[in-house]
């Protein structure tokens, strides 16, 4: 069997660009190079693709992958006439080598985790890691994901949706209705973002309009939800549509909420307890619900499913799912799997095999009547 090449696409036109470069470094460090070759393609913040050809002098253990803007090998396909050739050209790959490649979109958030890049992979007919176009798009959208979860009987924190049009049509009435319906405090968040970017905890009615305006700067769809006193627990999923759960971990905070700084800053006081201090029954419940959610949202391969446990009542709520979860040195997805007995190298190999497995199933589907 020919050696497969993992094409790692990282960076991206997203607010989480820098996090993605750190996540990509995990793959760079952990990939089993005797089993797989690695080809790197960086997408910069303007959306331009740069195959990384001169990696020989790169550090062995980088904390973050750099982006070199050097196009010398980027014109192998001169005039692409289909998405497959276009993808090869963008990635600086020869078309004949594409059949031995599997793609890993290490881009968090917009333009990488939201189904758009997955759509390109599907158009090009190449294997890739993580959920497909549908699962990625659904998982990225907090409103749609919550509605699907709720329709399957999985509890979600009550929320209202605002978009740029409804907001322009009646700011005061939207704020009044949200507070009447949901009370205070509230959480205001962009519908399709991550890493807590654009999120505000609102404690007084006067702060609500500015929080909504700020969230609308990041996305034209926004959620306002009840701010609860919660414990935050997470479960990492790995597998086919019937994926397996990892141990459950808990985020321990000494802050108002799990903000961008608490997630990534050096002086963050947040820590992670793995496994979480939960009864065996509650752990099993979170794992079961994570599996159910994975199926309900049409996910495949991997996802980290995040839950709230309301402190006062013990009620479990689905919060959100991350279909390209962080892979940085402080990220939970690889950590939970290492605590579940899978090191980074094994985890990556399994993710690759899952992507190849799905591609085989898709390739066998009839395209003609
Ligand atoms: N309804 C809520 N009640 C209490 N805390 C919340 C609520 N929604 C969000 N948070 C806090 O904000 C953080 C980020 O929100 P989340 O919905 O997970 O967005 P992101 O995709 O950016 O991680 C959560 O980890 C939690 O600390
Ligand atoms: Mg979150």
C-alpha cells in the first residue's frame, strides 16, 4: 500500500486563526511519520493559500506553525477545470498524487469548521478528517444545533435569536422582550463563532443593546440566553456516526465565565479536571447524551461536546459542539483522549482511518440510475 499523505490545512480567515496555527503544531509534532507523509498548506488571514515547501529548517517541536508566503511550487496545475484540480493547485500538489491524500482542515470557526471547506473537499472527492459539510454547518450554528438538540429531547438553555434585520426593526422591543422572557443575567453570543469571541455576560438592562451590537459585528445572527450558574463539563467523541465518548472533563473557573483570555492566556486561572468529579451515573449520562447529540447533528469522526450542569438544580443542558476542536498544548480534545488511553499519535492515526473509511463508503455510492 502506498503511504498516505496527510494534507494539513491551517490558519484561515477566522478570528481563531492564531489558535488554529497552534492546533496545527500538535499535528506536526504528533503525526506518525513512518506511516504518513505530511504536506502543509497555510491559509493566511486574507484567505490566500500557501503550500509550505521549505519546512526542513522548522523546529521539531513548534508551539505554533508559521506561514511562509512563498509561491514557488504553487503552479503545478496551470489551468484547473474542476474542483479537484483547483484543490490540487491551491495546495501545491500534483494531481496524480491527490489520490493518496487525506485532508485535515485545522481551521477553527468561520471558513474551516463551518462546512465551507468541507464542501470543497466533497466537490473534489477527497477524503478528509472530521464531520462532513452538513454536520460541520449544523454544528457551527449555535441556534440550529440547539433547535435540533431540543427536538431530540436534549435540554438546552432557553434563548432568543436576533439577526441584523430583526434588530434594525426594533431594538428596544427586542431588549424588553428578552429581559421579560429570560430575566438577567443574560449571555449574548454570535451564532457561528468560537473561543468566546464576541460573547458578553449582561447583568443590567442598560448593557444589553451594546452587547447585541458587539455580537452583530461578528455574525449577522446572535443568541441571547439565560445566564445560569453552571459547572461546565465536556466530552470528546471519536468514531463513525456511532462515535465513542472519552472520559468527561470539567473546566474549573475562577472568573465570571470562560472567556478568550481564560481559555488561552498564559496568566489564565482556568484549569481542567480530568476526569470530572461526577458520580459514575452522571458521567455515564453525559457520555450517553454526547453520543446522542453526535447522531442528532449528523456528525462523523470527531467533535467535542460541551455541557452545562446547573449548580442549583443539577439540570444538564447541551451548550455547544466543536467539530474542529482545539488541538493546542492546552486543548481538551487531545487531553481527554490521552486520559482515555490514546496518545496524540494514536488519536491522529484513528482520525485519518475514519476519514479514509468514509471516503470509501462515499466512493461506492451509485452516481447513475
Ligand atoms: N447560558 C450561559 N450561562 C452561563 N454561562 C454561559 C452561558 N453561555 C455561555 N456561557 C459562558 O461563556 C462561555 C463561552 O460560551 P460558548 O457558548 O461555549 O461559546 P464559544 O463557542 O465561544 O466557546 C462558556 O464556556 C461559559 O463559560
Ligand atoms: Mg464553548
